[in-house]
C-alpha cells in the first residue's frame, strides 16, 4: 500500500509574533518547515508529500522545496481559512492508500513514529500519535476549579494522524454535509463511529507555537556545549580586617588577609568559572603585582569575569559553593550571598547554592587559622 504525507502549513503563526507564517522561521540553520519535510523526504514509507500553505506563501514554499531538494513534494496547494479546510483541500490531491497528516510546526517527528502510524493505519484504518498526560488536569469554570480529572485515561494528541485515505475522505464528506467542525482529523473519523487507535508518540514531538517553543527548538536543534569547572581558594584569618564572603560583610572578630578584599567565596567562584571556560585563573587576570587590585572589591572582579565569559559566548547554568571553616556559621548569610553573586552574574539566585561545613576541628580551618572555599560551576553555550 502506498503512503502519502499531507502537511498542513496554512496558519498565520500569530502567537509566535514574528509577522510571518511560523513554519518559515529559521531554527538550527533552516526553516521549521524544512526540518519537518526533511523527515518525510527520507522516510522510505512515504511516496509523496502534499504541502498545503496560504496563497501568499505558495511562492515561498516552492523556493524552499527547490532549495532543499524535496523531490517527494508533488503538490503545493492553497489552503483555506481553517485547518479543516486546508486538510480537505490537500486530500483531493492524495493518491496513496494511506495518508499521514502531520503538523508542519512539529519538526521533531521521527521516521520511526511515521512508520509505526502507517503500519497501524494499514491494520486498523485509523490511528493517532499520542502521549499520556503528565500534568494534573483540572476542569474549571470562570476561574474556579470544578473537578480534578484522573490522568489515567488522558492523552495529549499529536501528529502524525494516519488513516486509510478513503476512510478519511468519507469522514470529511460527512463533516461537510453535517457542518461538523473539529480540532483534529481523528475527531471526524470518530464521528463516523469508527475506532481510532493510539500509537505511542514522543514528548519531544513538540508543536512550535510560542516564542518559548521556538527557543526550545533552537536549543534542541543546535544543542549546547556544557562545561564544568572547579575553584578552590584559601585565605588566612587576621586581625583588623573585615570579613567579606560572597560580597556580604559578615560580623566576626577577624577578617581574611589578602591583596584584595580576600573574599574567599567570590575568588573560588571566579576560578571555577574561568576554569570551566578554559580562560586561566584569577591570578592571571588579576595579579597581586598590579596596584589596581589592592583592596579591590571581589564582586567588581567577578563582573569582569562575567564579561569575559559572555564575550566567549558562555552563560552560567549553576554554581555550587561550600565554605569550609569552624566559625563563623554560614547558614545565616547563605541566602544573601547567593543573591549578591547572582546579581553580578545576572542569573537567578536559585541557580547558586551556598553551604558550609567544618573539618571537625582538624587542620588549619579546624584551628581557626583560616577559611577555605570550594566552588563548582557549570556553564553552557550554543553550538555553532
């Protein structure tokens, strides 16, 4: 049995806010529509592709198909005002015994999913890709919850929705005659009293609808390079110095000795970030032989580190800090330290964990001679 793919792409994509049909927005180096068509083009079970677009987009669609060499796209058809109208128009051109209807804005469909729906449609006549609902679902009216629904039998419907072509054409004829409007093709088949089978879809088979969907798609298609760095710093406790930890002045009888403000927390964080990005260490960037850094505020130096990472395309994912000392206890200041460092790095405070530990009286920290700090930083950037 021959299988056709019908790709409705006649929407306006207003929710994306780009001013063009969203399927022509570029992600991962090519338009969303090109990503989608590429999967059907290489799928051995598909013999032809029917593409349905707005009249104003026909020329653009033709150029796209030519540029990417989509030889299976046999027809580019003008769609209607609604999805149901567009699918009905596309069905007229379908020659396959089986038709797989797939949203153009779902670029993460796989060959495996397409083939599985085709096999099921050959067997049973009608099937849809779907995944179990994982969120709690409530029914509400006027902003008030009426009931909480059991997720046991609830599924989120995706595409492809695949059918024996004659069955779907009959469903569309009946819908037209009875004035039935549905949000998906399977609903029209269900209205005939026919059974529709569920095929396990994928949670990654996302429909790109909003700006956040587009950002997710960009990250998914391009991928991220992720690196981790470790920072470690030690400073001696001394009389007559302020104790500054993570940019927060902590009341204590002694402070930390050093060329700058000796902020052991911020120094460890900077070294972790620089190490992750392979940009050296704080001694290289802020040497104690340079008078500019005498008594310098370490948060100012951290700002400079942030700029260096940004110039190299890196963004901070998260930082884990552990302060090692007997006294002072860090718990009362941990939140303020997280907030101060996060403000400089321009990230959310909940991406920074600050905690303390002791050495049970052992070593220089146990004797109260100094303070040590270790930081673990994770950074990421989009792959080029």
